C-alpha cells in the first residue's frame, strides 16, 4: 500500500527500503493524508524480513503481542478499504483490472 501511495506521488523508493515501513512512510509528503495513518505500523518493519533472512547469530526479535496484531490488522483493513475507494479498485474483482485513478490522495 505504501508503494502504491509513493507511485501515485511520483516517488521512487529504493529497492533496499522496500520492506522498511518507516522509511517508505517518511518518503510520503505531509500533504498525503495516509502518511500519519501508517505511523502506528512502523514497528512491523522489524518483522518484515526476520524469518526470511535469519541473522548469523540466530537472534530473532520477540514476537508481536496478539492484541497489537489485532489492532494493526484493523488499521490495515481500514487503510486498504480507503485506498481502494480513492484509487477506484474493486478488491474482489480480477487483479488484472487497473485502478480507475492514479492521482495522489489529498485531504
């Protein structure tokens, strides 16, 4: 979702940052109303590659608490629904259908 927002803004994210929620969020301009909505999700960055790319020393961060994940899932569902409306995307239609709009959201 952050990559879609950045694309709509004409901002290219570096490949090395593609899993860094905090970095991607910070690239969004202040005028993008979704920027603030991603702030409580930044802690998920630590989990983005934890199990995909294990560290040599075997250190794994503590798992997220269930209550935190339930809260985050609710936030993500709201953001996704609002982005789908903004971009004109039918979330249950074919993934081959393009978005109706590509302009960046503004308040």
